[in-house]
C-alpha cells in the first residue's frame, strides 16, 4: 500500500538544514567510547534549544529526556549511540573529522542527528502524542564487552517513566539508501572476545628444534579454530570465529617467547555459545601442546543476541509502511553476524532494532571503513522512522 500522507517524513524534510548541521558538527569531533563529554554537551544544548529538558548522569556520558511526560499512553524509548572509532578518516567530506585517528566510521553521528530530528518532530506534536517518548543518547556502544547500554539501564534509563517499548536503528551501507529493513526475532549475533597467549621457548631462528616456536604454534591455532566452524558444529547453526589481531616477536632471526592473538566468536543459540567457548579453549591448548608450546586464554562474554519482539516489530513495520510506503520498508530474509548492545534493552522490554539503508555509489559497503559516509538523504528518513515507530507503538499497543 502507498504511504498515507507521510506526514512525519514531510516535516522531517523541512528539518534537513538542522539535521545537516547536527550531523556535520558531531562528525567533525568524534569521541571514543567512554570519552563522549563534548558530544554530551552538544546534545544537551540542542535539546535545550527545542525546549526539551535533558537529564545527565555523574561519571557517565549518557543523556536522557522525556517528551510528553503527562500523556496517558505507554512510554516508548528511542535510542541512539554516541561514540566514534579509532580510525583515520579518508572520506574527503567537507566536515571530515578534525581529530587525528578518530572518526564516526559506524554512523553514530547519523544516529544522533536522526534522534535529534525525531525529538524536534515529536516536541512539535507533544499535545497529540499517545504517550510519553523517552530519548536515550547512549555512550560506549563500540566498547564491545560491557558497552554503554548496561550502565545506562542500571542508572534507570528505562524507568521514570517506565518504558514499555524501545526502538533503535542503525545505518547499513549494504542496503539501498533510505529503505528501512526490519526482522522479527533474532537479528544480530552474540559477540564474545578472546585473548590467546601462545608461549614458546624463544631462541635463535636458525635452531627452531631447540625450543617451541610460538609463531608456528599460533599459526596452527588460527587454522585449527576454523575447523571448529567447518567440522564441529551444525552447518545450519551460524557461527563465526575470527582472529583479528596477532602480535609477536621483535626481530626476524629470533623466536619470540610469546605470541598474542585476539579474536571474536559470533553465535545465535545459547547452547552453541557455551559449546564454542569450551571448544576454543580446548582446541587452542591441544594444538599448542602438540607443538611443545602453551596456550593461555582469556575468554570474555560480550553482547548477547539482539532479539526483536515479533509483535512490536510487526506494529512498527505496519506504521512505517503507512508512513514511507511499502517500497521503502522491507523485511530482512536472514539475521546478520554483527552485534549490538541494544540487545540489553531488548532483554528487559519488548521492542525492535531497524536497519536504515545507507548505500552510497563509490563508497565501500562496509561499516568501520575509513571511507564510510552515509548520504545526507537518509537523515530525514531516519528521523521520520523513529517518530513514526513511536507513534505506531503508542496507538496500536
């Protein structure tokens, strides 16, 4: 069915200069996880300009605010993440990052701008809201293990008023720009982090037989871990094991005493998550031992599986189809192996996490790239999406 007027999107288009300004200002000065002090100040200032009172937290850079606090219906929380990444930007944008080795390479600048846009839209319609809308600007999503969602929840971000539904969105450069994608049930994987230290005997590279070679043992471990995916689990049960870092040695003719590697394990089923941890530990120790080396592993549980509530997701999908039209709202056929600490909100209240298509011709279809730059055209779509989702959940809950 075609969109029924697209009122939120029409109003969001009028906000385009402000959306552009917010996004550009945030993009120029990215801050890493746990360092978002200046970002917080900007958000608080912009909300104040809208007549929205922001709440801040001592020792934590999150920002929350409520629109329509006296409205009688269910409270819907809308969340955006705030932190950037340690990436040297290569986009060539006129508002390129001013800070060396800092970049909004995951689109969090866009997420914040879209939530600010939704705030402006909802504030202008405050007396017609079906219930309160809570804005959550969350730090430290990229931290990867603890993340910012857990500390935000412990500080009461889902209370006062009590949140009934939560909605978030993420730009996705592999999907058509401006098209919103949803999925009921599991959407994103659980993500765990391991640090492996392979110990050898050290010594002269010309005489490797005199002691264990930690480099060779580490290489065998990397290959051996892949066999856990290809031969030790059900092919219909998604698992990814990736070693992303290896460090060892300081000279070409010396065998190092130790090689350190770090990686990630992605899974969807709790039992598979437990099993993969056991097997990674076992496989690393056995391979290292077979070559006379040792293996010590620090295995850390990260974000849980992101599971969208089916009923809430269906309500949001219908609301977005009415607002944007069916051609701009699509259902994902399968989950993805990325991870999100938005999962921690969904463990506590029903809600949904959406993907906002952000493909750009000539730009890489990859998050965390030094050349990642979502097009400006997605800003009003993202703002309208959040506003329409909140309205849909309140009026059809």
